[in-house]
């Protein structure tokens, strides 16, 4: 059963998009926060990425949930409220919900339209499960629906979304989640592992060019929503492994000298200059546990695939 969507005003979103873009284009190096990649079109392109042969994280994580869900459910116990941070298309969510037999499901996402659609799909699969979608930015602690106040909580943060954040911001996010979920909560989190560049680079620069379209969509979005005239076809997608920071970086690289305007402000870029648009941090087993501890979570158990590509970690507050 799908209950009403909590919907905050939208004008604030446009204002913070504009602030982030103008500040990011003026900064050196130029960088725009990755969250702005995920409008409707961006979220759909990301869904297409998850089905690419080169993009191992989604299928590896889904297989881990399918293979070990019952064991996870034995540790969490039944009857929790499952709170999913960044509900996405929720292809893996049914595996978790079947395994942990929750009393309610609360997907939280910044993209309201996407949230509504994915919640409707899950309501079809689990007709008796109360579903309470919340449209919000979960980077800060959020008040949860009153209807689940008395239930023990299980946070679900799959997909290595935590990898978008530098460790310092990731710790802040983990602490915000602990505050959102409260005492006695558990958290099941997906974290991508450090591995060879031969696997990592194609995963973020696929042969079909879907990741390139995902990245370039940010420029289309800026043009559309912020009145920009960026010549999008003068840019190309780049995926780089930054070994010192243990992360994949996505950049938008100008292929020639260009000038453009956004919201009435003028910018110039020389050929070869880039706009840094996303980070995807990777963790080895120890650094993953260290990050969780710093964020206020005690690791209880973890599951990984035979090649050690990806890990799901269960922790308690
Ligand atoms: C949604 C942040 C988990 O880092 O793998 C995939 C984003 N960007 N391909 C990732 C992404 C390009 C993805 N996360």
C-alpha cells in the first residue's frame, strides 16, 4: 500500500543548483557536485549504466543480496522498518524486502518523480507492505514518518552511493544516517572495492558510450534549467583513476577553447580544461570498516563475491 509523498517546495532546489554550478565553474579546479547529475534523464541514464556489461557493481551487489539475504535477515530479525537512502529504481530492493520481512518500507530520494514511480512498482510486488516515500536530501538528518516511530530501523544504502563522497563528507553522511535512524538501528551498506584499472576504467567509460551521455547530460541540464548556452558537443567524457585518493573521477573535458554563459554569468575554458563532475571512491576491507566506525557504525558482518569486486556490510549504530 502506497501512502502519500512528503513533498517540500522546489524553488530552493533550483537556487542551490544555480549556486553550486556558478561556484563550481568559477573554482579551480572546476567541479560541480555529483548530485546534480541525477535529474530524471540522469537517473534513467544511470539505470542504463547498471545494465552495461562493463559495470559490475549493480549485478554483483544484487547477486550478493540474492545469495545471502536470508542470512542477513537472520541477523537483523523480522519486523524492522527498512529505510532506503536514494531509492533509485529499486531493482535490488525486492531481494532485501523478501529476506528481512520488514514492517514498513521508507524510500528516501531527492528525485520525487523517480521516487513515485519506483514506489509504485514495489507496491505492486509487496501489496501488503506499508510504503511511505519521502522526497528529501538525506545528507542531513531527516524526520521519519510518525507511523514508523516505534519500529526498529534498518537503513539500506546500496550501490556504493557512499563512494560519491570524499571520506570526510562520507563520515558526516554516516553520522546523519545514524541520527535519522536512531538508537538500535542497523545499516546495510554497499561499498565498491579497490581493484585494477583494467576493470575500473571500462566500468566508467563503457564502449557503448552510455556513461559519456550520463556525464554530458549535466551540461544539457545546466543549459535547460539555468539558461545556459554551453556548447555541449565541444565536451567529451573522461574517466580517470586517482590512485592517491582511491577514486574514479569523471570529468567533462573541453575539446577546444570555448566561451559560454550560465544564468547571465560568462565563463571561458581552454582546450583540455575539465569540469570535475563525479567521484567514485573505492575501499579495501579495512578502510571500509574504518570509515564506518568513524561514522558511528560498528560493523557486524560482511559479504563479498568470489572475486572481491564489491562488498555489502551490515553495521549497528
Ligand atoms: C551511483 C555513485 C554508485 O560511482 O559507480 C556510475 C555513479 N557514475 N557510472 C558509481 C556512476 C558513472 C555510481 N554511483
